[in-house]
C-alpha cells in the first residue's frame, strides 16, 4: 500500500486548546444529529480526512479504518486476524486451487435495502482493474486471470475471469494457486459496490447522504476536513452481533492534542506523544499490538547522486536505526534492518525475518568507505546537493532532523530538509519528483510477497525508479510457485537483491501503540492495518 501512516505530534498549546474545543463541538453536534441518550457511542480519531471512501481509491491507512467498518467483502479478517466467511457464507475451491466459487448470503443487504449481488462484486472487481479507475491497488488483482492484461491495456474487461453466474454466485479463476487469496480479498480494494447506485451517481461515495454501505455501520454524517459519524447498519446480515450504536470520528492530526482529548474523555483512544512515552510506558498505561509494516525512505535512482548504488548504501549504513527508535520515536518499535517485517511464519515454523536476518546495519566506517567509492565511480569531487523531503508532521520532522544529524556526523554530508502537506507530497512522490523522501508501508494482506512486490519495475508502489530484471523474475516466480518451501526461498533471494541495490533506507518496523478507555472492549487492531469495530463494545 501505498499507503501512508501519518504519525503527527506537538503544536502550540493555543492550537491544541482550539482543536479540543472544535472537537468537543463536533461531538456535541454529532449527538444532536442522531446520538440518543444511553446509546453506546464510541469516540475515535481518524487523524485526518479520508483520502476517499471509494474502495479502490481509498488505498491508505486514513481511509481504511472507515471503509473496513462501512463495507465488507466476501471474507473479513476475524478476531484472530485470519480470513473468515463474511458477505460470502461459503465457497468451493477447484481441485487445482485456481477456481473459487463464492456463495453470497441470502440476507446480505446494502444499507438502502438492496440485496448484495454477485453482480455488485463483478462490477467492483473489474472496476478496480479498469485502467480508467487508476487505482494504485489494481496490482492486488493481478492474480485473477486476465486482470493484469486488462489493467495494463493488453486485454479487456470481458477477459477478466470474474463472473456472476447468478445473483448469489460469483466465480473467480486465478492465474495460479494462491495461499493468501482469501486474505487479499478481505482488503477494502475488493469490497463490492452497489452497481445500480454507482451507475446512477458515480460520486455516491463522496457524501454521507449518498453513501451506501454493506458492512456493520453506515455513514450518517460527514463534515469534510472536520469529522464523520457512523451508525449501526440495521440492514447488515450480522447486525445482532454489532454492539455499538454509533461511532464519532474526529480528524485531529496532532498526537498531543489527541492525547489531551483522551484525557478529558472526549476520545476513547489515543496515540502516545513521544515526549510523554517514557512516563506512560512506565505507568503501564500503553497497549502495544503488532503491525505489519515499515517506516522507510526512498532514494530516487534517476537523480544524482543516488544513481550510484554505493552512495545509496553509504547513506543507509550511516543511519543508526536503534538510536532513532530509542531516542526519537520512543514507541518501542523494532529497528528495521530489512524490508519484510517480523510476524510471517515459514513452512518450517520459523519467522521470515529471523531466517532472512539483517540485510543492512549501521556501520559508519563502512559507510564512509562506500561514499568515497561511489563518488570516485561517478567522478565527484563534491557530492551534489541532497534534499530530504517529508510530509508535514512533527514526528516526520523529528526523524528527518535525526537523519540529517547522523548523515552530517557519519558522512560529512549536509542534507537540506523540506516538507509539504500530505496530499501534495503523495502526488509528487508518485511522479518521482523527490530526490530522497520519507515513506511508509502497511501490509495489504498477510504474506511477505506483499512487501516485496512493491519494488517490481514500474509498480505503482515502487516510487524509486529502481528496476532489476532478476528481481522482477523472482517475484513472478514466487507468485506462481505452489510449493511453499520453494516460494519462501525465492522471496528471500529477492529481498537480498533489493538490499544489494539499496533503493530504500529502512528505519523501523511499525507497531500499534495506543491508549484506550477501560470501558471500551472488543476493538480488533489487525496487523495489516484495519481497525475492526464489529465486535467493539462500551460500558
């Protein structure tokens, strides 16, 4: 994904107080607009405005939390984070593992009362792959026969092997058996879309009064760039197990402000401000959950001086990730010495990361040697100016400043810092406008291939300009290999190539560090990045 994981902290107190007042007013407005006295209302913070609530477009962490609770695919990640039957009551799989036949529940309905049909899924999945949709999530559908060809202009929608054989039956044919298929289709990109509604109003997803949901909640209010409200969807097939009546979402980007709102009871959860983390961890108030993802930086290999692999390696080895997590972020993250995060078991039962080991480590002496070697290879007597760009946030700024200091101290390189607002930053990074920029990745589904597929030549998530034919071939092999032992061996080989060329600089693996109201139970935080409220409750 990809995907952003915007962690923001500390603004002036006057701004914080203003935000508190504004959020309090929003909460009161939301209750006036529908929250009943005595009802179970959960107060959460989304951090910022969702990018989009159009499922194939809102392919990022600030859209996923909303989408995952408003919508539902054929499968849903359960309390144990494994895919389970959702809109589909069950499915059949062909003997060779390439054909799935899904059977949709008779009582699966949209929030407007329409039945959820197999045609809605066929429409949505083909729309995800349609090049006109321009979804950055389209690559997830390449395991569907004809999907990649349609998306890349070499085929048509008719060639995509997704077919509604009747209103409640969907047949899907894959290019090869995929062990992680049922996990992938739990991703919001594969949520159905009410075809009748979408054809009548192509912007159905843009406002609360036109939004049609098929999940545990429905969207009832959306004040853009301010807040949004969900209420229990009484048309949901499993509504009897949804305990909350309403969820009010604030859009406060500052973690310190968020924490203040939590302290006053205006939010039920909060992140952990870095300046308070030592105390809060010591007091035992902080909860920590796993999360499959990574905070890292991208080198643009088409811009000087990062066309040179040794210079890229020098920068990577000059950064002490352990110091960053210990003294800058201070949220108990693990320093990243590769790209695939811990938490993925191999057929042997060993963790992928443990088997793969450390592929890059802090070594300032080696970093200096590599920088000299790279400069000599390029004929540089002086390194070209370097600018590190990050999306505006106090956390990103702190990490960038730590990087700036380390590169100066360990390489003697002066790095200029620049920042811009997220939406502009994301667009510019996709267009390869940055020389050296921060980034993040949250897994879309639970398999190491999801991390590694991002760096294929021309991939929408690559954003480095890097290309390696051997790497591309290994990813292709891994995606079609049915033998799990062989598949994992191939993925390790690919990750080694990635770090031999070093188009990225890893910083830390993500975790989910938060505070939560003791009266709130049942929130499930999936490692792949979706917040699950279906089973949440509040006293």
